[in-house]
C-alpha cells in the first residue's frame, strides 16, 4: 500500500478532478414578511409547487424578525385541499443548545415541553426570539416526500436565533406528519404577534 501526501505544491499540479453527481436545489417561491400574521405555501397557488414533483422540499428562513419579544416561530401542514386547515397529526422531538454573550452560561437541553406526541397543534421551530432591531431567526426546515401515499412525512429542522435574553440559541427539531395523505400546504406563524420581517424561501430538491 502506498501513501500519498498532499501539500500545496501537489494540489496546484493537479489538472483534472473526477466528477461527483448529486442533487440540486430548484427555487420555487419566496415570501417576504411585512407584519404578516401567517406565511403560507399552498400547492398550485401563486406559483407554489408542493407535490410529487420533488421527493424533498427545503424551506429556508432568513432573518425572520418577530413583532413580539420572546415569540416562537411555528409551523404546521395541511392535507385538506379545500379549506387548508393546518392541523395534521405530528410526533416530534426537540432540543437546543445555548450560550450567553458574557460566555459564563451555556447548556444543552432536551425540552420535552416542546415535543408533540400525536398532536395537531403548531410545532415550534425556535422559541424566545428577540424583537430588538438586531435580533431574529435564520435556519431551515426539510420535508421529505410530502405526496407519498405509503409513508408518513418526515421532517428535520435547524434554526439559530438571537434571543430576547441575549443568548445564542441553536434549535434542532425532527418528527413526522403521521398521515399517508398528501401534505399540500405549509404555514408558518409566530406564537404571539406578527412576523414583522424576513424571508422564507421554498426549494425543491432534485
């Protein structure tokens, strides 16, 4: 067996690299909040695609700012094409890590109070978001195969916020919509007050 050591000179001398095939992100829709109570992505409405076209969908959150201090950003799905009632049954798990600006308080917490066990309510993506002008939330939520007629619909989310207590808080959320019906719409809202500002974008993953 031979061992090859790479250094700057060796890397500079390489003329070709092998290619690796993989998926790509297809931009679908951006919603920009301006004191909105809810932001909704409904398949077939306003150029939104959220069906069997893609096996995975990605929502990104860019500097989402609450109007109310210490609010939580929440989400839910709809499997009702007519009324779009956002009340799909979910089972979830939720934990977070934090550190304060002074660097003298840090922790990793599993928060059972934020879990849903066959619950139909909105699920928190993050809590305690600060409403100061320089505070807010960024992150993502991935939904897998929302149009499957065989499997439940898994999701994974990760967000980071500057909190109302001046903490750096990083949240992790996972779970599934416990239904084999199509999830045809997704809605986001604050637990209290409006979404003051920020962008939520939807992508399909090829």
